[in-house]
C-alpha cells in the first residue's frame, strides 16, 4: 500500500523543470483531483511503512532506512501526512485544495518544531491527473 501512495505523489524537479515551466496554468479542481484527495483522506489515522526500491544515486540517503507515512490530520481542505525516514521525523507533506487545484508542500521542521531553512517547497497540479496519480511540478519559489 505504501508504494502506491509514494508513487502517486510526484514532485517534478530536475530534468522535468523545463517542461514544468511551459506547462499550462493550473486548472480548477477536477473530479479526478477530488477523488485523489478523498482517497488519501480515507486513510486518515493510518500509517504505512516501506523501503526504497530504487538504485538511483539520488535516492541513496533513504536507502536502507525504514520509511513511514502517516495520514495524520485530515480536513475538507487540507491533509497533513508526516513522512519519517528512519529516526528522522522532520518531514510532513501538506496537500491543500485551492481554487486552482491541489497544492503539495513539504514542511520540514527541526526537533524543537522550528522551521528548517529549506521548507514549504512544492508545487501545484498542472493537469487533470487521475484519481490515483497527481503531478505537482515545482513552483517558482521551489526552483529558486
């Protein structure tokens, strides 16, 4: 189950940045985006564990670590999904419904709860997606 969710939440960076810059403007919330949001929301309170299956060097920091996503906080407009990598509990995915579609932000915190210097990066959906997969190309602040 975890692998399905981790593959469904994609933030385009790197080689995809050029295509993300030329992508059409975000669309209004669609039935597919609502279904995607509701599917994750239906797991509110549940946690799923997994491991990295990739051999890509970009994924080396997570290799060998236990990964846990916990769909912890759910409202009609926002989902907060803490993502643990081994003992590192600094990350939370924040998925928000907006008037222009879904937004994904990565909230990084220190152990004392203060914001990390690198936090709240992410992007907005730029197409209809599906009920199982949404793409969140990196927004301008993330690219900067």
